[in-house]
C-alpha cells in the first residue's frame, strides 16, 4: 500500500507539471533549454547528495529522484515568464525533496528495497553463521565421538558436558528474494520477500549432525537494518 501511494505521488507530480506547461509553457529556446538542463542537473545532484548521506546497503531510489528533478528541468525550460517559473520550480523543488525523504523511509520498511543485490549479499554474509555452527558441532564430535544429539534447533540441542550452551545466541540467516512491483521501473523500489532461517540439527551423533545440518524457517520477527 505504501509503495502504491509513493508511486502515485510521483505520477501526480509528473502529470501536474505537464498540465501546467499547457497554459504557461512555450516552445523552449536555446537559452531556456540550457537553463532547464542546468536546473535538472543541479536539483538531481543536490537531492542525490542529500540521499547519499543516508546511504546504506538497502540502496537509493534514484529513479524517483530523477523523475521529480526532470519536472523541475521541464518547467525551467518551458516557462519563460520569470515570476510564474520561479513559483512553479519552487513548488516542484519542495515536492521533490519530500518525495526523496519519503523514498528513503520507504525502502527501510518491510517488503521494500532499492538495492537488487541486497538479498544475495545479506545471505552470503549470514551464511558465516552456518559454517560457524558446523565447525562447533565438529569440535564437539572430536571431544565426544560417541555423543548423540536429539533433533531440534542447534542452539537448544548443542550443550557441552558441563551444561553450557555452545550457542547462547541462535545462529540465524535472512533468506530473501528481490522482485519487481508495477512501479519499480520508474521509482527504483523493489519487492523484498524475507524469511528468517535457523540451523536445524537432524539428530544422531555429533559427527553425523555436523554433516547434515539443515536450514529451516523460524517464525520470528525480522529485524530491519
């Protein structure tokens, strides 16, 4: 729902800009075209620089910034009357800033992201937890070759001889896929589907468990970065 509203807002800004050009716009001259290109470039660079201050691995919705600043450029190029041009470009600048801030907030909500490679990089980073779990169970098998483990989450079943849990903090992996919404092409916002995975011990000797650890979905709230 939030993504639909965000996309609709961008479309409304574009339509309103084109609608204003009908009564107030004129055929661009060489000078006004340069002015419009400069306005677009300056606005785009300023908003991108502002957005980059909040840059994280979830990306930036660059397309939405480009469309909003393009509206500023169009108004600057086509509206020759200085007073009207100033009013329109100021309003568009405010709307562009608001949409940029909105987009930065949106990509941190559940189900949205601007970085297509986020899922792959996050899963690759989190898979270190599985290798650590496997190594820990192997060490347990080396110390106690005959030790048998019941089936269950690894943090619940891997307990040392003195009763100490080998995994006081459960190893977790965020499994994710990135897809497209109908508005992805012009907003830069992608669909993010996530599932929290835990390490499941199938049961058996510690050596067997180390070789057959599984990833299973854990029903718990996903933390956002």
